């Protein structure tokens, strides 16, 4: 009898010694919280996880009230060694030394007999330092950005667990915990752990999982809030997760710089009745005056969406230094967001956020492009 994906997931967690958790380039709070939960879970069973995300530096200050793994990287460069082997059956090596310069490393070998036959050399890659990769909240490998582009071999040499709830998911893992009816990846993880043979979920794990569910359902207000999500949330609260603390952290306790930036964005906001679009341009001066950073913009956009339900589409744009405009967009429903995303095929749709770039040298030119139907 074959094992279920949930049982395969549990077995791989028990066997791994060096797990790697991978997030999309632009992870949702649900994906982040799920990764934190899984890292805490692995720590509880003596496994130190590494969390990788191309834009990790932009997300390190997200969900600061949750426990995070010690190793949070924007690159997994150096994830494997390469082995230079010399066959010493016919000619022993008496000495090996290295010499480094700015542009090269030289290896000096002293043979026992005469010269060295090049046929005695081999150069092969060693195994990856990670023996398990868990991808959270990505519909395909390409959404992992440079983590995948710079390390494609890891996806063919290491077991992959794919955890996601998006219908577009390409089922690229050897183990696929994919449920398109789930509200969130956190819900999938919570359900999997609830039925696990070994109970290792602590209050820390449960709090991260509940954070993911609350974030994805906007505190159980969205249409994706299913009876199963409510049941699992109740189970997590019964086992130590503090709902009020999470809600305060996500929605009520806002840093001053974020409130200032929100105010500056709303002061410049525009409305397009035909598209039901509320949008605004943000400048470097806005960020400087608010003492904020570009990574704060998604949070501001979420606040705009939660306070202006009459719009169908929400957008923040910013001029780049290379004559282009970068934008992020949210929508009231997935259909509206997908429809807009078709206009910018090079953009990245991750969860409920669409990130895109297009050529425009002025805000007026960008406005004309955005408002084209």
C-alpha cells in the first residue's frame, strides 16, 4: 500500500538532517508564517532549517512577533562543493598546496614519479549540503527567482516537498501537499500536522500557523474562509496560539513610519471610475519623509484595500532610475487581478499580489499606460 503525501511528508521530516525551506521571490505573509512554523517544528525535532528567499532582506522585518529561523538567506551560493580527484594508483602525490590571487586559485601537486597524466584527473560536483527542499507558496519553480535560476540542479538531486494552495500549481515536487480548496498554505500545514503520528507542534508553531490563516483570510472575513479553516484555527487556539495578539500585530499595531507613508500615499491617490481603480505614485521623497522603505509599500497597499472596498483594483507605482516604472497591485477578487496581469506578461503574480515593471519616463506617461483599456 502506497504512502499518502502527508505520511511521506512526515517521513522526510524525520529523515532529513539539513532541510532547506524555499519561498517565492515575493512571498505572502501566509507563506512566510508557514515557513516560520515549519522551521520551528524542525527545530523541535533537532533539525536546524535554512530559509531561503531571493528578496529575504526585504522581508526580515515582516512578522517580527513570530519566532524565526537563525539562517535566513537571499542566496544559497556555496550549497555544494566540487571535488578534484587524482588517481594515485600508478603515481602517488607527495604534496599538495594552494595559492590564491584575486582572480584565480592555483593547486600545486608534487608527484612521486615524473609528470602527471591528465587522464588521472576528474572534476565532479559533490552532493548538496541540503538533503531536503521544502517549497512553500510557489506555483512553479520559476517563481523562486534566482534561488532556482542559480541552483537548478538541487531540484533534481534532492527530494522536493511542494506546499501550496493555488490552482495554478504545477505539482513539481516529489511530494505535493497541494490543496486548492484550502484558504492558505498554513491551513494545509496545520491539517497535516493535526493528523501526524508524532505530536511536535508547540505554541510557537501553532501561533505561526494561525498567523498564516488569519493573514490569508483577513481575519476570517474573506470568501476563502472555509469551515475547515475555522475548525483548524480553533484547534490552534486551543493549543496555545493567541488570536488577539496576532490580530493586534497584523492590523492594529502599526509603526509610525508606516502610518506616515500611508498618509502620503493617500494624499496622492487617484480614482478611475471606469476601472474602479484607486492608485497612487510614490516617490523617493515620500519614503525619505516618512522614514520608510520600499518594502513597506505592500503593507500600505493592503491597508488601502482593507479600507476602500468600493474599488476593484488597487495599485502603487514608483519611478525607477532606469526609465521604468515599478508597480504592485491587489484586487478584490482573483479574476480582476488575473485580467489586469495579462497586460504585463513579464510581471510576477504571487499569491494575491501582482508585481510588474514597464517602460515610462514620467508619471503622466505611466498614467496613460495604466488607464488604457
